């Protein structure tokens, strides 16, 4: 029994201190990616459809149609009456909005992100080659949706 305990302790220390004794043969070196090149973004039907879904994803984000854009329009107009105590919302109802208002900046950023995503689709999709599943009709439809989404923020703001 005592022999078994000694072997267990020895095995524990061997595992515990094994790492510093053994030299590493190979290190995993991963370069972090913070951006993707435009050269590899839209290259086929699947990536084109994904890019168009990305436009719609930006449209429905909280900073755009998900919440803030509607909040800015409704509170600064006479559509709703705000009775709360948040200073941000009060500046909208009293028409004392400054340019550094947080929701206003996030809405502008979201609008420009939407236009940027749509412009990338407009630039890349028409030059993609057609296949049996990716027909000219689908290619034109995706480009048309991108044209609409790129112009929509300009029309309504």
C-alpha cells in the first residue's frame, strides 16, 4: 500500500514538473486577424448571398432599425411623448440634441456600415461568373438588393 502511494506521488511530481524539462519542438503561431482583405470576401454564390445577408443584418442591428434609429425619429418628432428621466431621451424631446449624442453617433456609424456593405456587394457581385445554380437572374437580384439597401439610408434620413 505504501509502495503504491509513493508511486502515485512520484507520478504526480513527474507530470507536474515535466513541462519545463522538455523543450518545445513546435510552437503554434497564429496571426490575429482584425480585418479581411477585399480580395477574398465575395468570390462565389455562397459568399455573395452571405454578403447580402450581412447588409440586412446591419439594417436590423440595434443601432439602426433595431432600436436607436426609430428612437431618434420618434422622440424628436411629435409621434410619442417621453415621460422618463433619461437625459439622452429628454434631449430628443426638448430638441436640444448635440452632435456628440451617443445614439446619434451609433446610428450614423450603422448607416455608413450599411452603405459600405452594400457598395462592396455592388462592386463584386456583377463580375462573378454564373454557374448552373448561380444564374444571371440571381446575380442581378443580389446586386439589386444591394443597390436598394445602399440608397435606402440616404432616402429616409
